[in-house]
C-alpha cells in the first residue's frame, strides 16, 4: 500500500494525537492541524489524499472548510471524512450534502475510523499509485493522467469540461452531484453561468458516449450520478 497523506483538522489535542498514532501505525503519512488557517496555508502547497475534519473549530466552522474544498477545482476531489461530536441527523445530512464522503461521531473506535479511511480511499481509486485508470460498467475507460476516454476500446474526444464532468461523477460514484456542484467544480465562483449549461454538457457527453450513455443517470430535481455498482478501478 502506498503511504497516502492524510490531513487531520481537530482542535482537541488528545483526539488529534489518537487519530495520528493509529494512522501512522497503518502506514499513512499524517499532517496535523488545530485550526483552518494553517490548513489552508498547507493546502496551497500540497494536496492530501484524504482529509479528516472536525466540525467545531476555533476559527472556522468545519462545514465552511468542506465547502471551500469542494468549491475549488484543485481540491474538489479530495475525500473528506467528518469526525465530530455533533450527533444530530441534520448535521450529518448537511455535511454529506456539502460533499463529505463519510461522517463519524465522537466517541469513536480508532480501528473503525481507519477502516473507513481505507474504504473511502478505495472508492476514490487512491489505494494504489498505479490506479490511474477508471473502468465504468466494463465499457468506459478513463485514463486520469492522459485525460483520455475510451468506449469499448474506441477513443472518444471530449472537451475539457466534458472530461471533468465525467471524472467528477466517476470519482464520486453513487452520489448525486447537483448542477451547482458541477458548475462550481468546472468554474468555481468566478464565472456567471446558468445551471442549464450543465445539462448541455451532459447531453453532449452522452452523445459522445453513445451506447454507454446510460452510465450517467439523471436524478430528477437533484442532479446526475454514476452508480457504485457500475464502476471499478483497474
């Protein structure tokens, strides 16, 4: 297993130390942060493979950090596990809707947390340095490094935006991505576009995928998704 880098953001020293020790014992590299400002400085220079995020921080609410990560292209695909004392269902729903991949409440089992870290990394295809190709439904192949897509061995030409949308949906398999989330992933907050733009890109993407167009599912009133059972990492 590669030494994936996990960033932990928690203002409780005991929790920070506990999580860090167990991650290191499991061959992960770790960076520790007690507040958002130092994490943002780190993020400008280096990208972690996964973030473990407390919601109650002294300077910024953890939900704001989650929104920041998901709203910037460079960090939008970094997996996030929320680790928090907030146990209300509404808090969990908000966290997941903002793009968190998992939600663990305190007190917690360190062994279970490590298992969840590994599971999330597997879902994102980050468990192996060689896993740079994503296979969807045994017919669509996405080469992450080369930005190339093939349908049953036949290469198709996608625009940068179409490739980004397909990569986003495949990387967040099984989870609906709203039009706003897709727009933010493509352009962030700096460009004014309407959500119909996403529908146009999706239509063109499906046309190019041809017989494999069914892998992208429209969830009425919510957005688009690629289901978990249709995707594997080779």
